[in-house]
C-alpha cells in the first residue's frame, strides 16, 4: 500500500476516534469532531494530510451510498404522493432563500453574477445532516421522514438544474440542449432500471440470497453502475444512486441491503466531513468573517421559519413543522459543489467560493447542535431524545 495513503487514513480514523470520544464525553455532535479534525490536519492547519483532494474524491462515494440507501427506504407510490404535497413548499422556500442570499451578497459588495450564484447556493438543505440525524424509525415509518426526503429530493433536482447551467456555461454561454437532454434522460433511465431490476436483478437476488457476500457485491455494483450511467446522461451520480435504490425498494431484500451498506456509508461520510474541514483556507477567515456570519446566521434563522410557515399552510401539525424546519435549517453539500463548479468555470472568484463554504460549515455546525440538543436523533446527548 502507498505509505502516504496509509498514513493519511491512520491520522484521519485514529484522530476521528480520539476526537469523537472527547466529543461524546463533552456531549458534542460527532460531525463537529470530524470537521475540526480536518481543519487541524489539513493543508491550512498542520498539513499532516496534504492530499485532501484525493480524500475528498473518495469521500463523495459516501454521498452516493447515502442516496442509494434513501432510495431503498422509499416506496415509489409513497414518493409520488409526497412530491405532490412538498413541491410547492420546496419551490417557494428555495426562492425565498435565494433572494435573501443574493441580497446579503450584494450588501457586502459582491458583483451581480457572484451574488446570483451565492443566492442559488443558499436554496438547499443538507441531505447528509438531515438524514443522518433523523432516527431510522422515523425515516422508515413516519410521515416526517417522507416529507423530509420529498423536500430534499425536489431540492436535489433544483441543484442539478443549477449545476447543469453552470457546467454548460464554461464557455460563457448556457447550452439549453445539454440541459434538456439531461432531463429527458431521467425518465428513460428510471424505466430502464425498472426493467433490469425486474428481469435480471431480482431473479439473481432470489436465486443467491443465502450468499451474503454476493448480495453485498451485487448491490454495490448496481448502485455504482446506475450512478455512472446517470453521470454519462448529464445528471448527477447522486440522482443515479437514488434511482438505483428506489427501483429495488419493493424487493423483500431491500432492508437487508440497507443494513449491510450502512457501515460502508458511515466510513465514507467520516472522510467527507474531514475533507470539508480540511479544504477550507483559514487564511481568508478575517476577510470572510462578517459576510459569512451574516449569510450563515440568516439561513439558520430564516429556514426554520420559512419551512414552518409553508408547512402549516399545507395543514401540517405545528410540532412537525418546527421539527422539519430545524432539521432542514442549514446550507447543503450541494452548495459546496456549486461553489466548486462556479469557481472552476471562472464565474466567481476565490473569495466568493470560500464565502459559500464558510457559511455552509457554520450552518452545518450550528444546525447539528440544535438538532442534537433539542430533537430526537441517533446521537442525542440527552437520553430521552436518543432514537436509533
């Protein structure tokens, strides 16, 4: 094994185990420990793990597995029903967040295009934090879980549309053909996957279901294969992974696959949060402090209020509306991807890119604290809130 890779993994996982133990004794969310470790060991800290890009590339597999497991937990009929309820709420709330982010960026003298992209990055909530801090019992069986997943998926489609626009703008002009082709590919991929699952995958699962190693291998191969197909069609790997999951969700073996893949998902998510802390340039913090605080705190306050109000207009209970509002009260990992793509395309400068990153990290930390301290979740510091 390459010594540098082994050394990096040793520092990341041994350090994460140490800081996670301290975090639990101090009644702190584990996500905070992973991000703090990244900042400490990354190139802008002690530089003990210099090749953060490799770690970040590897870590995105965790997001793919997360979306695959989400799909496994959703029945297609339930998803369609929820979409009808949450689409309007999600679109209106996303517009509110985008306008607010744009206004704050303009207030701090970012130019028009940079402000538009910063505003667009504020539209979304974190799939990773939202789902990771949602108890499994609620995710599987409760209306709360269905609503959250529905809203996050509508946001994901919006994020993909924005990413397609940014990717097609690298030459300075938006390519509507590329965008249209990608969205036309979505139903075709779904129908293709339904056919493959029915006539190939399920017969294989049924015939060899006693061979756990084979089931594990086939599930990973299916997830990665559909993710790659979606990427080739102009969509995202994450949407491909979700399609791969939801087309298997009606199978009796779906829950077995979900249980077997969760440790693998958690392995990669630790790398994701480590790389998030490690990639942030601490040297820009003095210049970014005021706008990042304004942007991050605005989203932390506005998102719960907006989601609560909009869900109440859909006749949801007051307690459920607040619960979902706070669980979705942060910026998204998709925002980080938007910042990266826009910066790579030369549409925003380094400062604007780091502003999005700083506001996102701030919202991740504060939102995680709020949920861990006041709402049911798997890592609650209070016994009566801890749910598996």
